[in-house]
């Protein structure tokens, strides 16, 4: 009896990067039901993602990357990955669709941007589209970008910062103290204070409190995350 040979299914290998363990677990569980997708690793920081890709021979087809994470974050991790591995596809996720986060991720090289709290079908669509060589932006993010393309006011403001200054600014808005930033980035506290001073000078502000308010206003941080640290912001070590 003749039995036709079915075409081989192309499996999309996925690296899942998100600092929220419950989010990772939920997405991984849902992706496991898809015959054409396989999560090869679940990581919590951009640094871990870069280390994983550099140290393994199993380079993923696609990285599901949360935009805002502790440390270097999704923007710098995306940029660093694609500089070395330009064939990797990046689907950016965030709970923030306004402000400069969507445009930052797209400018860093992500082929898609989606609102993290959307249904799983949104993730599946984004994954398949970028692996087919297309781009994808979820409707809510696309609406924001269309109304305020690349958020020109905020982009112009934060483009004054260097990549290192932006990294430190994001860590400050996450409530990190200078001593913590110094340890994490392997810089002296004096150097971190110098960066902090230049950040304030370029943005026309005078305190970490003003920096956090500015970051929330322009969508550089999630409102709940930034507001959580407002009462306890302290630059001292």
C-alpha cells in the first residue's frame, strides 16, 4: 500500500528571555502545544541570553525578548545579539506599548514588537511572521507608533544619552543604588556618580526622583515599576 511521505516540519527554535518566572512558564507552556515551535532555553536577563548563544552550538532561530529587564535590558541585549548573529530573529515583548520602548526595540533590530499581555495567538503570529522574513507590530503598539511615530519628543530627549548613560538611567529608575550599579557594571562608584551627573545635566533634571518621573512620562519604565521605587530612591551607596 502506497504511503505518501509527509514534508518535514520546520521547527522554530526559541530562546525565551523574561525576568518574570511566571511569564516565562506561561509562555513556554503554551508554545509547547505548537508542533512547529520548541523552546530551547528559558532565561531571565539579556546577559544570560548573550552568554547562552555564545556558549552553545544550538543558535536559536528566534529570541522572545522582554524589553525591560534588570541589567543591560532587552534593548542592549537585542543590539548585542544581532551585531554578532544577524540571522537571529528577535520578537520584542513589553507590558508598555507607549513611550519610547517600542521604538527603542525596533531601532535595536527587533523584527516584531508585541504587547506582553495579549493572547497567545498574538505571540504565535509574530513568531511565524518574523521567521518567514516579515515584520510584525501588535495593533496597540502600531496605533501608538502611528499617532506618535517613534515618539519624537522623548526620543530626542533620551538620544542625548550615550548607551552606557541610558543603561545606568534605567537601573536608577529601577531603584538600584550607586553601589549596586557599580558592582553590577564593574565600575567604580565615582565613575557611576559621574555618569549620573551627566545624565541629570543632559536631561535638565536634578534628582533620581525627577529621572523616574521623566522615565514614567515617556514610557522608559513600567508605571508600576517606577512608582514602586519613588519613596525609596536613594543614590547613596
